[in-house]
C-alpha cells in the first residue's frame, strides 16, 4: 500500500513539474524590448507625392536606418511591418505588432499640404482637437480604400466621416501616457538637435494606432510639399538625421519604461541630463504609497526608509505621498525606488492647482 502511494506521489510530482515547464516554455521572455517599425504606405500606395518625391520610399529608408541602428543594441528586437516596397493593409500592420507582443509600435510618414507648411509632428491615438489634425488622419487612413472588403475589415469605418472616429480615444487609454512620453522625446530631438520646426505632440484617429495594442506613435517627419523640407527629407543626409533622432528617442523611452530594466532605472537615471527631463508646467506628480484611517507620523521608520513622505486628509482617509515633482522622468525614478523599498502597489498621481487630476490629463497638457 505504502509503495503504491509513493508511486502515485512521484507520478503526481512529475506531472505537475511537466505542466510548469510547459507553461514556462510558452511564456514570452521579457528580457528583450520588442520594437515594431512601420514604414507608411508602400507598393500600390505611394503616399503623398509632394514635389515629385514618394512618401513610401522616404518612410521606408528612414525605417530601415532606424532598424539597423537598433539591431546593433543588445536587448532590442526589431520587427518590420515591411522592409521592401510592398503594400501592407493597415490592419495587417497592427496585427504584426500584436502577434509579436511588441513593447512599442513606431510608424513613420511624411506630411503634405496645399501651402508651404513645414515642421514635424508626432501623433498619438485620440480624438483630433482641430480640423487640421482631422485632415492628417483622413489622408493617412484613406489607404483603406485600396484594400479589398475594407468595409468588413474595419467594421464600416469611413475615414471621411467624423462620426466614425467617436470612441477611438478609449481604444488606447491605458497606453496613452507611454505613447505621449515617446512622442515628446521624438519632438524634442527633432527640435533641439535637428532644429526642425516643432508642430507638437498631437492626437488624432489613426486606424493603425487604434488597432495596435501597445504604446504607439505615428511620426510625420516633415512636409514633402515644402520646397526646402521636401528635398531635405529626400536626401540621404536628411534621412540619416531623422532616423538618428528617432533612435535616440526610442532609447530614452526604453530606458525609462522597459519593465525588464526597472531595477536599473535608479542607477541609469543619474546619467539623464537636464535636457532629457520631462517638465510639465503647473503639474505636480507624486507617488501614493498608502491610504488608511490611521494617522501616521511621516517619519522614514514608518515608510520603510523613504524620506520626505507627506500626509494628506482626503474625506475619511489619510493618504501618504512620496516625492513631489513636475518632472515625469523623475517621478518614474521615484516610483521605482518606492517599489524597491516595499511598495509594489504604489502608483503615480497628479495634481494641478492643488486639485487631483488623472495622470493622463496631466500628460495631455502637452498634447495639441
């Protein structure tokens, strides 16, 4: 009897161990930061043809240069939605990113206008606040008309109908702050390093961003229709500079957000220069450590060694906050420190004029 029980126990142990190994094998290792690079248009879709240049070619050249630079870095995996001149439907581009369980989706385009407008702008998903943003989204989304059965694929979505965009803002709400963070890095690099005109971080209803389930941005690198910017973007030198600026932005973002690097943020943050800070004027970010009915002294011994903790009475609860800064990078650094000190459930909160607002509202203050 005892022998049979022993055999049964051994069999059960082996069975459980094999299940654990099976699940472990199926888990996607998170030691790599996966970036999906999307060159706008392609194949039968040339994009805009300002000044005789082809958006599809310029976007591809810039994407390939970005990918080549990122592929040299340890810990980064690069996936392309296209690396040749082929037509890829918008939903397929997002599908590639989703199936790769990507950490980031970056789509590169060139702008056009019926004037000599110029400058760079980076979009995140949301409701367009201006007619101009709507026009950009319409142009980029109109590619679906080149696809077969687009009415079925996109659920009756009409790029030219404002009503079709209602509800888009909620599709990426949980990724909005990360998307804005990357977009701001991109625009700062274009402006500070390349001296391009900064048209800002903006929101609009891009189908390709809507369908990508991860932090995502769409970069308009400039206007091909501008007599100076078009030739710049069509040149090897201009494409090299634009690509390098985007690579640097992705690196900054990865070092700030990448979950596999959280333990190293505190050490690497000392190398962040003042030009890399993310200051939100009029906003104060804090870390909420805990809340309860008990009034605690804000001494380090009550908060696992953390200093400068403050207490606030909100209705019937006392809430305890750590750190106070307008720098979004700094608050992420402090959040990591709080988690390392024993507050894994802590989270970032934001205040404006003394009143609490959502972090997304705070980050949107930089969005046009």
